[in-house]
C-alpha cells in the first residue's frame, strides 16, 4: 500500500510542482478551483489523441497523419451530425477514424515504407479530401449538437476512452505484444509473433482514439474547417508532447495515466503563460525549454546522480 | 508480387501528387448563377476577347474569406471569358514564391497575389518580369520604400488594392471600448504578417487612447477548437476579462470563441469584435455578444483582376502602377448580417457578369480609373442591396 501511495505521489510531482510555480507567479488565477477544472477539461482532447498515439510510439511507429485524420473525420462527422444528430455523428467519427487509420496501416504493412513517410503522404491525401468535401468550406454545427464537447459528456467520453486504453494496454494480448515490440522487436519475431500485424493493429487502435478526439474537438469548438499544405500536422504536437512526458513517467506509473498527466501538465503551462501575459512567441520558447529540461532530467538519471556525487565528494579525495 | 507492389506504390505516389495538385492548383468550371448573367451579354462580345488565364495566389480557400475571394474572382474571370487558376499556398514566404512559379508555369497570362510581407515582392516581381506577365497585389500595400521602388520599376507591375487596416483595427477595438470593455484578449496571426500588423497598430492606438488593456494574446489558431481553448484559458486566467478581439483568424475562430462564452455563461458579459466575417453571425448578434464586426472586403482581389484584365485587353486604366482602396463593410445588427449573407455571399455573385464587363474598357469605352474608383467607394451593404434587390430572392 505504501508503495502504491509512493508511486502515486511520485507521478503527481510534475503537475503539482508546475502548478505551485504558477500559483506563486499568478496566485489570482491558480488559487481558484474553476481554473483547475478548466485545465482538467482542456487536457481531455489531447489526452485521448495521446492514448492512441502512445500505442504507435511504443511500437516504434510515427503518425503525422493524426491531425489530417482528425480534421477529415471532424468534417464528415459534422456533416452527418447536421443531418442525423448526435448519435450518428458519434458513430461516424469513430468508424471513419478507424477506417482512415486502417488504410494508412495497410499501406504501411503492405509496402514497408517508413511510417513517417507513409503518414505524411497520407496526411496530404486526407487534407486534400477534406478540402474537396462538399465545397471545401468546412462545417459549423449548431449548439444543440455540441453537447459531447461539454461537461459532463466530454468527461464521460474521456473516462471511457481512458478505460479502453488502459484495458487494451495492460490486460490484452495486443497490449503485451505492443510492449514486447517496443522492448525488442527481433525477440518478438523469434517468439513467432508477427510485428507487422501488431503494428497494423496499432494503426487501427490509434484511429479509434483519433476518431473520438475528432468528435470531441468538433463538439468543443463547434466547427471544423479543412487544412492544406500539412497545416494539420501542428495539431499532433501537443498530444506528442504529452506522450513524451507519459513515456518518461512510465517508470513510476502506468503510461496511460502518464499520458494524461503529461497533457494536463501542458495545459497548466499554457494557462499559466496566458495568466502571466507572455507573448505567444515567448510561450512557445517556454514550452520548448520545459520539454527539453524535463526530458533531459528524466532520460539521464545517471548523469544527474553523477553530478550529485561530484558535489558531495570532498576536494582532497 | 514485387511487381504488383511496385505498381501499387506507383499508383499511390500518383494519388499523392494528384491530391497536391488538386488542392493547390484548381482550374475552374462554370457557375450556374453566372451563366444566367452571361446570357445578357452578346455572344459577339464574349468571343471577341482572347481567353486569358488569370492566376490567383491565395493563402487558402477553405476559410470564409478565402472562399469568397476565390469564388468572386472565378465568377468575374469567367464572365470575361477567361479561366482562373487558383493556387492555395498558405501564407509562407517560400511557398508563395513557389506558387508564383507554379502559376507562371501553368501558363497564366497574369497573376494576382496576397503577399505575406514586402520581402517576397522583389522575387515575385523578378519572376513575373522574366515571364513577361502583368501582376497585381491584393489586400496589401508595399510599405518598404526600397521594395516599392524596385517593384514599381517593373513594367509588369500593374498596381495593388488594399484596405485601411489600421483604421479597421482602431474601429473594432473602439467598439469594445464603447461597450465598456477594459481587459481584452487579442487573437491574431503570427508576427510578420503585414495585414495583421497594420490592424494591430490601430488596435494598440485605440487601447492607449481608451485605457483598455490587452491582458493576453493568442497567435496560433488553426481550428475553432483552438479559439475555444484560448478563450477558456483567458477566462480562467483573467476572471474580469470582458472583451475578445479577433484582429485576424475570426473567420474560423469566431464560432469557437462563442462556444466558450456560452459554455462558461459569459454571453453578454464578454463582448466579441472581429475583422473578417465568419459564417454564423446572426445568432451572435441576437445574443448581444458582438461589439463590432468589420470585413466584407473579399472583392479586393477581384478589383486587382479587373486592373489586370484591362491591361491584358490592351486597354490599361493607367500608364503607371495604381493603388486602389476598398472600404470595409461594418455590420451592426442581425438584419445586416442577414443582408450580408444574402447579397454578398449568396448564390448571385457580388458583381454580376454584366457589371464585371462594364468595368473593362474593352466592353465599356467609358470605363476609367476614376469610374472604377467610384465603384469601389460605393462598395458596401447598401450598394449591394441597391444593385441586386431585383435579383436576390
């Protein structure tokens, strides 16, 4: 029990420390529970996308088409939602997300092209399809069908997505295979598991989560417009940053929880910088520095401990 | 099996290239509304002018402003018997240079561009001069004197059309001040964009004059959900926030901001002002969320195309480069918004085929630079309603 408590506390150190820093710098904003609530809700969308992405990253795959898939799914789901309502919109988003990422996965598995190349190429295609879909001007949905992007529904969907990700990763053969591929792909091959099939399944699972994230994003903002020239790739960066933090926290907590902690921390930072009135260019600098420092610290524990030792060793020795 | 794989890989590559070409450069077909208008013009006139290809280099055609710009240019060029090649290149300097190169290699006889900043114009001018094709600039004026001198020295530079962005920035900010706003969130483009910077000059001037404060700014809006998030964060950070100002990005960010206001029960407590009209203004007007709205300037590239067409037809409106000014349209009520969507972006083009032809000297001998300027000075909601009240149902 003590071990579990210790692990929980350790994994919460990062967001708590970041929160305390901003609480000191901007007490008016960070002392209110409502601010914390907003940051928590804002972390849901990147976290859902991040859960999909972490299956990919762990198995050694990159997916830069997530943003384009999210935009295209959002556009088609909005169109369906306008005609048929919320439930068909939800189903469309999930199925279409799975379908698009399955196509990407099949191309990857069939031609064995590096995932970065395949996903960038597919991002271009998905963006193009979005730009051509029904005139290419995107869709704005009325408020009555945006309920899924607002509490309590976004919270419920977020919890469901978390449970699915957690179960898939920890309690299924697929999750075991993903973790095994991440550790040693050659060994997995020798065990008779076909990594290509597992990786294809990663694309499908990722598509499921991106479909949910696209639905939440559409319902949260109320509209979705197509993107072109790989502009959609910028949508991948926040989820990726959260996953990086989650991967580093994986030593002390489950990665699925780690990803949410990572996304939540990023939301605290962005709200904190707004509260401090930092110009947007400087905000990006702060995020970049934070991520670098965090990864340097978490990825190089030996370097840090050797630095500590150097400090404690007496000079005359 | 290897052969099949290679074949499929080839097909995929072609699909990728096709998708790039499809979104980047799209040639234009006929629009039904315009075909009806064309019937009023004699066929002898329509065939007497060569079919020119006009290139439109634009940041994108998926947002409300970009789509309206490209639709109007397409319908106008079509009315003049020409063809439009649209290249949606984003607002990145290097992409815009590639866009000009692409349009030239696509066989355009003339092109118009909305440059990211003055810095790319010497290169654009060089490319057009080498290709011997006339070019114009829309939504921008050249501010750097050295660049202006260099560009204007090209015999192929025909002129530019722009709006008074600084005054627009001032006016929409003033509308927030008039509503009693003190602390505002500024949403705009990344730094370096000439138009956004000019608007922000007006914003800053008004902020200083009225004692308002920009408590936060956001410059990376890609989707409505980004605006929702920015507004939510600003509400969390500044509980006394009472104004949101879209100096840019309002076309797609507006609905996201409204979504956040409704979610946090801030409708009527936080006011929104925007330059560039989004698609869903009526409800926001009814909710009393809007402090000021200015935009509707999407006819700007069409007027630069008119300059080009007069030049291509051998009847230039001026011997030297000209600067045209288009006034912004201000919307004050839901009825104004209704009229805007009906008369500006409805099924009938803002300028019908007949009206467009009358702006080209080849078809209308009385046309002159002064008359074109007069048409532009009249530009606005009242003018559109007056011209088309019998056409629009």
